[in-house]
């Protein structure tokens, strides 16, 4: 019988593993090729990758924790910290910068009371500036989840965020 050790810290508490076990039950003979889909599904279920879920993947899928961390740290889509229900991305590219992105970023930090890269205490928003959203014609632009908001002003930005 294998012993499972659970390591937690204050920022990432242990979670109920029922969802993780349901996901893993679809991968009875998991291979390393299954790791990314497993991680994506676990992150979708919890909003991030909890430590004890990673340990469950290691035991049930027989994939070393070091390999799991290698994948998680390589791909920016994965998060080891709880994230907000909504992700706000603000373009900081040249066109957006010139057309007012610094003011938009300042307004977001003011409205949400968090800094870049942080999540609100109520886990409603995670705020991430990004190098480019590929929508220069909408500059300055932000994206909340999968929706783009362009030709932003400081006032428009605050109204949009408060609508969530």
C-alpha cells in the first residue's frame, strides 16, 4: 500500500480530491502524453492546480512529480495559485501603450485594489498585463475572460469592470 503525503501551505490549501479522481478515472493507463490534458481538466475543475491534486496525479497516473512541475512551469496556461473567476488581461504593446494603456492599468489597480499579477481577495478577478493581444486596431484594449474591450478610456474601463 502506497502512502500519500499531502503538502500544503497557506496560499494553496488542500482541496477535496473527488473532482481530480473523477478526471483521473478516465485515464486508467495514463501515459506521459496524457499529462497536459489531465492538468488542463484539473485546472478547469479547481481554477488552479492544487498541490494535493498534483500528488494524486503522481500516485494514480504514475507520473513523477518532477515531470509534472516541469510541464506546469513550462506552459504559462497553468497556475499553482488560486485564480479569480475572471481574468483581466491588458495589452501593453506599443500601440496600446501610446494610446493610453498605462492609464488603463492604473485604473484597474485602483478599482480592484490589487497589483499586476495578483488576484482579488474574493477570487473574483486576476489581473495580468500581457505583451500583446493582437488587436492593435482596438488600442488600448483589455480582455476579460474571452471578451475583448477596445478603444478604452479610464471611465469606460471602470464601468466595464464594475459590470462584472
